[in-house]
C-alpha cells in the first residue's frame, strides 16, 4: 500500500438482518492530509461509512485498514479519529472550555496541559474569549466551531464530519464552508466530510465519492466528476445536465435525436445503447442552420450571470441552455456544441466497471 494512504476499505459490506446491504462491496483509499467528501442522497450509506471508520459499528464482511493495520474490531476509543456529529452532540450546560476539555479530561491529562491545548484549539476556530460561555448562549455557527475545536483538541489523524452544516442557514453555511476548508488546510489533518449537497461538495473537496444505494458510483476531483460523470445518476446528481438516450455507432461516432455526431468516446460496442450528457453551458445558441440541434425556446429566465433557456427538439427532448445570449420564447434556434461537450455513458455503469472496461480495451489495442 502507498504510504500516503491513511484509510483503506477493501470489499466492505454492511448488512443489517436479511435486508439488502446498506454498503455493498465498497473499496476505496483515503490519502493523508486531503479533504474528502462523501456525497449522496439520504439513506445511501454515508453515515454508515463514517461509523465504520470511527468504530461505532462493524463490517459484515471485508477489511478496513488504518495506516496499514487492519482495524475491523479495534474499539472506537483506540482509533485516531474524531467525529463532528450533525447535531454537534455538545453538553448544553457546560461551558465552551469544558466542552472542549472533555476528551482530554477523560484521558486524564494534567490541568496545565489541558489549558494550553484548549486555548490552541479555540484559537484555531476563532473562539478565544468565549471560554466561559454556556453552549446555550452560543449561535449555531459558534456551536459548530466548538464542536470542531472539541474534535481537533485530541489531535486525531482524521476528522469525520457528518453533515455538520446542514442545520445552518444559507449565508452562515457558505461562510462555514470557507472556514472549514481553511481550517483543514492549516491543520493538515485528513477531513472526511459528509453532505447531500452537491454544490457544497464541489466547493470544498479535494476528492469526492459520489454514493448511491450503498455503492460508490464515482470518485475524483470536483472537476473530474463534474466534467466526466460516469453514469446518469452522477450526471443528474451533480449539476444540471441534459441527458438523452442514444446509440454508439462506433468509436468516435454517436447517434441521438435521430442524427449522428462526432464525439471523443471510444471502447464501447458497436450499436450499443448509451446515454448522452451535455452540460447546459456547453450548448451555444446559433442560427437554425448553424446548429447541430434545432430546437424551440419554451421558456427563458435571467439568472444574473447567464440566461437559462428551456428548449425542446422535435422528438420532445428538453434541452437546458445557459448562455449570455438571449432568445425569445417561441423562437426556433440552433444549438451548437463541440465533440468534447458530448459525454457518452454506458447504461448504469459504475466506476469500477468503467475502469475494467477501459483496461480491457487498452489491452485489446496493444495486441
Ligand atoms: N442500525 C440500523 N439498522 C437497520 N438499518 C439501518 C441501521 N442504520 C442505518 N440503517 C439503514 O442503512 C441505510 C443507510 O443509512 P445511512 O448510512 O445513515 O445513510 P445516509 O447517512 O447516507 O443518509 C438506510 O437505509 C438506513 O435506514
Ligand atoms: Mg447520514
């Protein structure tokens, strides 16, 4: 194993009773010092992954490694991990100081050392001067910071954050996104952050794992995932997309809306049914003749930076367009796009299957 890897899941399955597994044969690696986000809809298994890492629950099968050691049955208090819970789980009638000091007291650290550590942690989250306040006297954003101070004071190698911003209003949430990201950079600790909010994930992460129904659909940097979604679920979940059904005619040629288009995709079967994604900002408004697609404008909204148009082609497919040009509702317009703007997805394919397919294709090419 690569020495920068701090956590590794190998074919981890978690199943309660005889139900469908909550996590289904999940494998991934977490590298030291990066900001990771687990992103997916409610119930997809995000919290379960955190609980497995923290030691609050055990895997039904598979292996979990921390710094190269198998930790499947290692008790939670022996792990170099701290969790910031969704509701913060602070003690409401203890002071800020006592909340942060709590873990150190349990470790029976000397009072003088506790004082230094708590001060340091409060400095990190900008709460010096609030030591004697009770939690009930703190705002939502301040409570959030106390919860983080309480996690970092133990100097864990990894901090797990389970939807810590979801209770905050939009403005505060955006501020805290910056703060958390900054804090992670300054501390250099590995953060594993859970959210169901795709914009939050894109804004904050070095690496995102997109999860659905207990499986990692795709992992990668925010731009990787946004630009090259691997399947309909990811394309749909991350950002706005136009998704239509099509057929891969052969390498570099795809058919949809009854026409053939040059593209950059390869390695699928001839005439294989596929799904096509084109992002709204990759569609350009042109005259009817110059367009690769001909559509009618159904509605138009001004979004500040761009116009958002909803258009329909003859086959009844909707095409969302983000453009600085405007059109009029009812206009017949052309839509132009580059071959690179077309993303071809095999039906329901996950990342693992994609990688296997790419490998097989490369092997075939080399023969
Ligand atoms: N103790 C449990 N017993 C049975 N099912 C559970 C238990 N904990 C979680 N689940 C189920 O596992 C699935 C994933 O839960 P969870 O990891 O909390 O999802 P997320 O955090 O992504 O919303 C859900 O369907 C949930 O109902
Ligand atoms: Mg959860």
